[in-house]
C-alpha cells in the first residue's frame, strides 16, 4: 500500500472528490495562491482554478456563512479554518445556522458542509492559538464532529465528510500533518460513529482521539514490557459516538483511562466516563480516570506548555491508579 | 404607472398581509401564539413590491420579520398561521415559529432570528447561483439594525469581491424602518446615510420610497434585471416605517413619540395605495370587498390553526440530521 503523509492524504481526498463532483469547492484564507498555511491545499488552485479554490479575505463569519448558503443551494463546500482557534469568529454561523437549519426549517433544507483545519496545541502558540474544540462543537445537536489520527482514516473520513448531507466539523491533528502511514489509493470511505481498536489488550482500556492516540500506543508499549496488556481505542468520531466499542472493551478489561488534550470540565472524557458508569457499572474494578489539559489558558514557555498537556508520564500514573499499582 | 387592475391586485396582497398580521396579533394577545411575534405592519409595500420581480428559481432570504415574504411567495395563510400557533400543520411543522418560516419549493430560504446572521448565507447562495449558471438571483432582505453587524460587513465585502467576476447576483434590500428594535438610526451610527455603507464594498445602491408601492416595483424591476444580467450585487435602501411596536410585546414604545408614529401612519403604504385607487376612480365598494375577503381568509387561517393538532411528539427528534440520524440523549 502506498505511504503518504497525513497532509497528502487529506489533499488527495479533496482533490479526488473535486475531480468526481463539480459541486465541491474549497474556501479559506490563503488556501489558493499561497498554497495553504499548512500546505494542505497546495497546488489545488492550479488544478481547479479560483472559482473552486476560493481565497477569502480574513473574515471567518462571512465566508463560513457564505459556505452555508452555498450548501443550502446544493453545493458541497469545504471550508478551511486556518486553525480552529479562528472558528470562534464564525461560531454564530456554525452553531446558529449550520447546526440548526435543518431543524428550524422543518426539514426543508440541509447543509452538506465540511469545516476542516488543525485542532489542538503543542507547538508553543500560546493562549489564543491553542484550543481543542471537540467538546465545544460536540455539544451541539445538528453537527457531526470527527477527529481522525491516521493518514488512512483522514482520507477515508474526509471523503465521508464531503459526501455527508450534514455539516461536519473535521478536526485535524495539526501536529501530525507530516506523519506518514499507509493510505489506499482510490475511493474508500470510513464511516462516522465507529471507533477503531488501535491495539488489543485485556488488562486496561485506554481511550483517546486525535494525536493522543499515538501517545496511548507508546504508553501501551511501555505497559507491555511490564506485562500489562492495554487496549487502545481511537474514538475517531465524537458525534456520532460509538458507545458499544468502549463498553465491550471495558467489560473485558474492567478498567478505563480516557485521555484528551482539552480541559476536563464538561469534556469528551467526562462524557465517556459517564457512559461507562451507565452501561458497565457492574464491570468496573476502579473509577474511570480522566487525563486532561491543565485548567489554564495555554501557556507559551515550552516547559509550561508541556506541563499543561497530558504526558506519557501522566497517563502511566493514571493507569497505575486504575490497576491499584504503586506509582514509581 | 400601473393600471387600476394591477394596483388592485397589489392592494389585495398588501391588505391580505395586513389583516393576516392583525389576526396573528390577536392570537398572540390571547396567548395562543408563543415566543416572539414581529409584525411587518407599515412595511408591506417593500416585500410586495420587490417580490413582483421574483422569477422562478430565485432565492429569497430575510431575518425574523418574515410573515409577508412567506405569504407573498405562495405559502398559504393557513400554514403560516398554523406555524405561529405551533401546530403540526405549520409551514415548518411547528419547529420554527414566527421567526423561522421556510418555503423552499417557492424560493423562500427563511426566516432567521439572529440579526445579521443570515446575510452571509444569501451571499453564498448568490455565488452558487452564478457558479451553476442558473440565471437566478438572490433577494437578500436586511433591516437597518443589521447593517451595524459584523456579519453584514464581511458578507457585503465578499459580495462586492465575488461580483467583480460576475459571481454574485445578490440584490440587497435594506429595509430601513428607522429603528433597530428601539434604537433609532441616529442613536446607532455616526454615518446615518445607511446605503452609503455599501460604497465601501464596491456595491452600487439607490434609495426608494418604501411606502410607495409603484416606486418600489419600478426600482426593484430595474435592479433585479441589472443583477441578473451582470452577476454583480446591487442594493436598494427602502425607506419605510414599522407603524406597530417592534414585537407584539413592545407596548410602551418609550423610544419614539406618538406624534412621530402618527405622522408615519399618514404615509401608511396601504392608505397611499387606497388613495391612488380612488383617484383612479375605483369605487370604495370594490376596496371594501377586497378587505372583507382578506378578513375572511385571515379568520379561516385562525380557525385552521386553532383546530389543527399539535405536532406529533415523534417529531421532536426528526430533522436534526438529513440522514435522520438521531443521537440519543445518552450520547
């Protein structure tokens, strides 16, 4: 199977769908002539022209709203948020229009829109440029929210997102744009609402999405050296949500640790913990652990930033707690 | 100059809207209509006149003062009234209410509750119309209150920009009724020449007397043709006045004087049209008959709404997603 970077897999999905379907257009800041801040759309304006790869002024509310209008009129726009941090400028459009239009129109319209861009921190961009917004957007009925981590998934989920009749919040692991993986050629989709078991194990269930999945796989390697077999679940999709895969795993392992970069309060990990106690209470041998970002705006200094996000050490400690092991 | 037959038809439409809203107001006072109820009373000539230029395939979008637009485009008084009453027979199945009327089959794309928030949508629809070479246009209605909102400025900028390449056949209809809720234009901006805001974005514009149905029709016809042919946006500021309170619950009206309202009532677009008709020799009887028919239709709509069933509870969870996926409360 060919090997591609996360970035190239993403670009391939959009380019292939644009070749197949004329109603697919891209909008965003500097996605055309400049090539995209993260080079995800690099070269596409040459292939598809400025009517389909639309460079916009810096006005997220305006162009996101315009993309919603395009979608209502039958197009399939894919909007790039240069980073998800800028999406607060467009939050009224995303939440008040895209998410609710189908409902308040009594089913008369739908909004086949994708909004994509890098989510999360880790590269010293400090408070205003560092957010993990899966809990925030996951809160709103009417939106679909996904967060792929492998290059294979990112292509298959982008194709699924563009073909989906509803608005999809596509949260990319920005820190992983350069990572490589096997990516099938041609047309395939990865459906939403189905988690991926990234590693099988019977002793403890580790749950995450986005770049924290890779962290969990490294932690699982460490645990394996000590004879602990961790099962690692990549949620892939926040809304819809795959409760079943998690519950099946917890029924087997009886212990769970949920990891996320975002703040803990009112977050995805809190939701996962609640679901586990609801559906697998009798199977639990320890309280579900949540490992989350520190409850502070993201700091700049490298050491502070590292301390603000979950680390492999934090996760190992949480695993030890659910296993009732002494910490070292 | 329109002939008296044509004027009578316009009179029928405008009186139909007026008496429909009078009936809605009574329903609101009786507690049959919940939420907000924003009346178009005094502004009827604007939507009526502009929608005379409507062609099949055009898309119409406005904010929450939307009853007239829906009715003029072909939604029946029954289904609109039933929506206000929150009934399952309503135009959007009782899911939107007064602020969210939609009738996509007749070109009506809503019905939005956040001031300014719908403006980018209209501009995007216009892009789509040009991209797909539909030869259709968007009529995008906004109030004077919305023009101070960031969404207007971002969207107008895009419209002007995309219009340079013929990619934005959008006719902005600025309904200047002098007040954003209770704040007058003078209290909202230092530049009270509201149409001039379009200058910043390379969008040409003109003003029209929004109380004079014939003037509105003429301006709208020329502007629609121009937008349709050029693919460029254009704006018309219609000077009008909401002669009733902002919402049906705004009865104190501390922000404007009784004298001012009285002065504008003299320019009530329906009164002005009546004068034109009687000057043209139309008998009072003819007008009376039209009013009686309109009253009958409004009463019929109320009866229909009163007697209609509430939405089936199974409707609570439908229409959240197009795939009709519903995420259970537990996740």
